[in-house]
């Protein structure tokens, strides 16, 4: 335990031992940076929090024990925490992100400097155009398609000089000041989601630097040991949906408080 603590961001943080069918992963949980996210993970892991089971009924047991890593991608990440095991499941509730954009420098990064931000820009621009033109149905869009197309480039251009923080706020992310948020770099433990404020139980471990995800996914921990296990998991045979052909199971998740 001494060797582990020497690597920790905060020695008072809890630790999660994730025992998988391919080896063990030890993670520091960032209670100092994402307290609500960490508490949710701990309560689910310990069986202290009620959730909606795969059959739609309420349940209360150690949530993660026995679940699989349902999506694994080499040079990217491993993802787990889905009660259904197909990427569509969660605990039956959602909660907000815990991210400080300024701690990540997103207030100083321009949209034009991030090629990965263009999809986000398109979503924001589309919504802005629809609102300005009063487009509320497919029929409205068909009738005003030429006008909408004409506005597209000028609306996109307005975002080039704005910050990534402004862009993601326009997408619906609500940032929290003063949190010591960290980047989605190699070894980070982050919440998977379907958009702003849709966190539940799914998480992913990055096996490479994924900083283009900064500002959109709460980082709530970091691997202290076992990153080689996560990398091994990314290399198993997968199907077209990146699901391992042979299940990689989280046999047990144990929380240790310091």
C-alpha cells in the first residue's frame, strides 16, 4: 500500500481494486476533484445504491461485480459499467458532469485549433439556424433548406475565434469552477456519457492520451497499477461493435478508504 500511496494525487483519496478476468487494475478515485462522481461509483460498487436492473426491476447489490467490458479499442480505451452489456444500459438515473473548463485550459483554446471540435460546431450551428428560421419539423426544413444552407458557412465562421469552453457550454455542458480537473490522458478513469449531464454507471479507462475528450467527460480517477492489463484487454479479439468475442469480466470491484 505504501508504494501505491506514493503515486497518489491525494493520499486521502479512496482506491478501487478492479479484479478482471485478465488481471487486476488499481485506481485512485479523485474525491478531491469529482466528489459526486466518485461517491456514485463507490455506492454502486459497494451495493449501497439502488439501481434499475437489466430486467427493468429495482435492485441493490454490488453493481459492477460480474459486468463485462463491452467496448474495447486498441490505442484508445476500455469501457464498462453497462448492466445490459451492449452499450445501452445504465443504473436508471443520470447526473451532472463535474468539470472545471478553466483548469483544463479550455477557456484559452480556440475552436479553430481543434479539428475534433467541428462536429460539435455543426450541432450548435444547426440548432442556431433552426431556431432563427423557426424550423420545428421535417416539413419546415424541406421548405427552408436553401435558406438554411446559405446561413451555414457564416454561422460556422462565427465559432472559429471562440473558445472550446464557449462551444461546449453552447452544447449544454455546465462547468464547475475551482475543481482541480485533470485531462483525459493515458491512465485516466472517466465517465462515459451520451452528452452533457448524462452520467450514470458507464466509465472508461484511457490507454493513450485522449485530450480531445477534455471538457466533455468527467475524469474521476487514474490508474495506479494495472495499465498493462487495460492495454491487454484492448487487444482481445473483437466484433464489429468493438465488443470482445470472449467476455472480459469485472469479477469484483473493491473500495478501500484511506
